């Protein structure tokens, strides 16, 4: 999966890692292949899962990554030499596998196979000891296959198949 984090970063998700490269891409005036400098942002090798989900809020440069029952919520910090040093990750382990997810600022929304939608507030808290506030909505009778948070962060849109 490929997505844009902000105006200067492209994210690339594989089974084993989340990688990034900076934009704009290097160019060449000749007809030669240009190699893109790709850097590792997060190692997923320990998860050993076939499928991971990725959600990005480009307005706040927030990254959410779900692998099975583990969700990683990344927020961009001001200080750091490279993107890996600038992203602060917060892990959240839940009791069910994630089917869909969305994020915005410090809000994380996950969809489950049961049709429940779980919303976590305060994910971007710098104090990792404070648990995020959680609310659960039983909205769908089928798995929640898609989620989106509106740009102002006040409404969550969901769908199912």
C-alpha cells in the first residue's frame, strides 16, 4: 500500500515494514533509472501477519497502523534529524482483530467484524501512562469494512458489505 503522509513524504507499507521516501523524487536528465532513497519508519517483522491496515490524517501528519490486535498510533514531533526520529509511536492492544481504521489528530476509530465501532480519544497524549478514553458504538450488523473521519474531526463515517 502506498499513501502520502504530508506534502513531502510518501509512505510504503509491506508485510515486514512501514517505509518512507521524501518528495520530490530525484530526477535525471538522462534516460537512466533513478533509485529512490527509501528509509524504514517502523519494523513489522515481529507481527508476522499477512495483512496490516494503514490510515493517515494528512492535515495533522498522524499515522495509524493496525496488525491483528495491535494498533500503532504515530504522531509527528517537531524535533528530530529524520522522519523515524520525529514520529512518536503509541501502541494499543485490543481484544479483537481490527477490520478497518481511521485517525485524526489524537482520535483513533476502529471497525470490528462484529459491527462495533470503537473510538479512542487522547491517543496523541505525550504521557503514555494515561489510557485513552474509549467509547463503543454498535452500529452495524456486519463487519465495518470502511471508516473515515471528517476533516474537522467531529463526525465518523462508516460502511459495511
